[in-house]
């Protein structure tokens, strides 16, 4: 047995035979097992003795038999740990705290934001009467009762746009009509009479089919 493991064991025995009231302390995540949904945290009870909890439950904001609201913690995250019995057998990790290394997302009062390590986020904002914005490679913003804004990765607001299918079809039809008019004018000016050639009469606009990457759904 290593000296660290021995110190852990001695500390645990000492705590067991010297019962103390349940405590809430700051700790840090050591490991997390997604299969069992339990995490090990390292805590310091204020005596200089560092102790690793057994695999312990995580407190989550919403949870039931068929639903949950949860994230998977990573090693090193600062957390709040509660000891639920006087002998140090049962712990629960209550949540996480901001610190110098992880200062938070700078969320204005009255708003909420969830950010993952890759920069993707969901943001409940107050702009335009309330909005929900999601962002990853693309983004979507839903404004309260006023509209939806959708974008994609590397779009330029000056040169790129996302259009309704009806708008695309109208633009294509207008382009075909203009092309037919221009060709008819050119034919009248440049083709010889009696040559058998005439201006175009059956140009058909191509209808758009919509995007397979982003689409509306009812």
C-alpha cells in the first residue's frame, strides 16, 4: 500500500471513530464514471488532511425515471461536496463554483447560458422581448413572437443569406423572364429574316428543392 493510500485509510478510520456533524466543503473532481453516474471528489476538511470521497452521487437540477438535466463533469472542476452522515460514508456532489481558472460565461442578470468546452452554447437572452439562441457550427435564434434567425458556419452577413423557398423560386422566375426578354431582343436585332430561327419561346424556370442541411419543419 502506498503512503498516500495508507494516509487515506488512516484518515477514514479516524473520521469513523470520531463522528462529526455533516459538513459542506469545497472540493475538486478527480474522476467521473458516466456508466454509474458517480464521481470521485477530493476534499480538504480544513485540517490539512486531503481525502478522496468514494464514488458519489451528483445533484442535478432536474431528474426522474425518464428525464434528466445533467452534464458530465471533468477532472479538476471545483465543486461543492456535502457529507451526509457523521462517519464519512455517504457524500453527494452538490454542484460547481466559479473560480479564477473558470470565471464563468459573463451572463447578464436575468439571463441564462449553457456553454460546453467546444464553445457551443444555448443562451436564453432578454433581447427583443426574449430570445433563445443556440450555436455550434451553425446557429439559430428564436425571438419571442417576432421571428426566427438562422445561420451557418462562416457565413458573411453582407454576401450570404438564408432565403425562403418561395423567395428563391420568385428570384429564379424573374431571372428566366429577364433572360427570355433579352434573348428575344437580341434575336430580333441579329438573326436574318427567313433563316428559320426565332426568339426563344419556352424557357422554364427551375424550382428550388430546399436545403438538406437546414429546413423548416411543422
